[in-house]
C-alpha cells in the first residue's frame, strides 16, 4: 500500500516537474517574443493613475519663488491651495486653488493653470462662482480698489484698472500677455438672474506692490 | 528509435495541449465575465455603482447650482437610482449588441422644471429671462446624460466589443475542437494519460501570471474616466484574478485526481 502511495507521489512529482518546465519554457518564449511590448503596456497602465486632491481638505501648499528669474521654482499641485485672495473694499477673502474646474471652484477661487503666477510679470487669471463667499460682489468693485494676493512666497497688491462684461465665449478678453503683470478675475454674470448665465463679469487689475518672503 | 520518437511526440502534444488549455481557460473566463452583458450588469449592481454614480451626478449638478442663483433643493428627486440603473441597462445592452444608445432625459427635465417653478414661487422670484432658465435645465440634463454615458466614451468600444465577442466565441470553439482532437490522439494513439501535465502547466502559468500582474500593475490606483468606473474596474479585475486563481487550484486537483485514479485503476487491472 505504502509502496503504491509512494509510486503515485513519484508520478505526480514527475508530472509537476514536466509541467513546471513547460510553464518556464513558455514564459521564456513569451518574454523573448513580446517581453518589451508587455513591459511597455504595463508602464502605460501604471501611468493611468491620478491623485485626486481636490476638495475642502486640500492642504495649503508651500511654493518657492526664484526672484532672479522672476519665476516660480516649484509649482503647486492640481487642486491645492497656494494663496489667499483678499479684496478689502467688498470684504472678501477666499483661498486660491490650483486649477479652475467646476469641482475646484466649488471650494474657492480657481487659478487658471495656463496663466502665470503673481510676481512672474504676466497675466494671472482667477475664476470663481458668483456666490456670496466668492465673487458675488465683484461688480461692486471700482477702479482704484485694491486686490491683495497672499502667496506663500510673497504678498502682491493690485489695483483695479478696468471692468468689463463679456460673452462666455469671448476668450480674447481673457488673453494672456507676457509684457505686463495683470490680474484678471471673472465670474458669471448677471449675478441676480436665475438660470444659466452666458455672460462674464471681468475685472482687470495691475500690480502696484510686491513683498517677497525672505 | 520509434519509442524515442513517440516520447518526443507525446511531450510535444502535451506542450501544445497546455497552450490550448491556457488559452481556453483565459478566453472562457473573459467571455463569461467582462465580455458577458449579464455578468457586467450584475457587477454594476453588486458593486453599488448606481448609488455611487447618483451621488457624483448630484455633486456635479450642484456645481451649476451655485452660479444659477437657485438653491440645491431644486435638484431634489429629479432623478432616482432606479432611473440610472435603467439607463445603464440601456447603455450596456446597446454596447454589447451594437445598438443605438439613447438616454431619455424628459422625466428629469420635467421634475427639475417643477422643482424650479416651486422654488421660484416659494421665494417670490420673478424670471426675467426664460431662456436662461431653459438653458440651465438643458445643462443639468446634459450633466446627467454625460455622467451616465461616461461622456460618450462608451461609444468608442461599442462597435468593437461586438466583434471581439464574435472572435472570442470562434476562438473558444476552435480551441475546444483542438483539445478534443489532441486528447483523442494522446489517449488512443500514444496511449498515455491526457490531462494531468497540461492541467498542471496551465495552473502554473495562471499562478505565475496572476502574481506577475498583481505585482507589476497597481490595480488600486488605476484611474479611468472617473472615480466610480475606476473603482468598478478595480473590483472587476480583483474578482477576475481570484477566479483565475481558483480555476488554477481546481485544475491542479483534477490533474492529481486523474493521476491517482488512473494508477489505482491500472493496478487493479
């Protein structure tokens, strides 16, 4: 009986060894023929990974500024707070987030990622909802009113130079310029109408003062 | 010489049978899971996809509420989880059967219009521009349609999925015929046991493949289209890997049983 059991085990072990050899042989063949392709696909799949940091819990992010090059040395991550916007004349203060998607501007002011940052000497674009905590009172701003951006790398003061009502399709009015620093803030308009709003209220402000963090 | 040739032929057949088995197991598993309309609909239900999607739709719609000057209460009960489920059924069916995809948002629009009218009346608000309100309703309906249909991305796989299913069906039939022919050849011409080695090989390959897949791909971090569909895919992939591992274990057991039974049977003879 024991002999028979040992014999059966022997056969199974032999079969397992052959199967293992077959498996290894097949793996070697696959690796030699399409190993590179498989590796490439795996890298691609692993690249389809998005960190979702947007939301009320987004932590404020420290970013540094290269004052020689007049450029940020490190950029904020998508959906994180990197500054605070303060407009004393309309008593508004809100966090500025990186990005201006609807998901982001639900929580605060959205910074259009394709625009520049305070101190870089070009156009900075901020967008927000016309809600009471954000840009509802933007149409009350007058020329000469101060707008302050408190970034982790410095404080930038702007002065309102112009206001405009545009169509939501008018992107020319929000064009990015690199020859002067200008802060553009916009929100949906008219504020007191219910339903879809196809106009935008735009405020333009020029840089009048800057203080860099040492 | 003849014995040696038979031996080489025997192992060659077993090697081919192992590959055929592996393909058969993989394709059948795919056909019964990802490529099965019923399975996918069941999984959508099991993973709570409709409830998750319902919350996301409401979240997305509330983005438009802030700018509209209305209150979030206008979104109350404008759609239900059952409505999403029904629409998802329509979409999945149209993808798997290559039919036209139509999501009817009339009911949602009607509910929203009623809620808005009630809100305006309650707060004594007069609408100066009805077009703005109509566009708002259309916008909310678009959010629903876009979220349920995954922004039309499912259209990309619509025509292709149907073809893939046909090819897989043909391949499974061809592999089954090959398996039968090879098994008969091994059994009656070479007079050897048939399944043990191919089963063991397939099981080894599945174990190694699953281990490699789990360790080289970060399944939990995959982000495709949106959070809901990503977590759904993550769950489906995990289930698929567990199922394959289970199949590998079963194949191992069957292989061992075949050897044991044949040995006992041979000794009795």
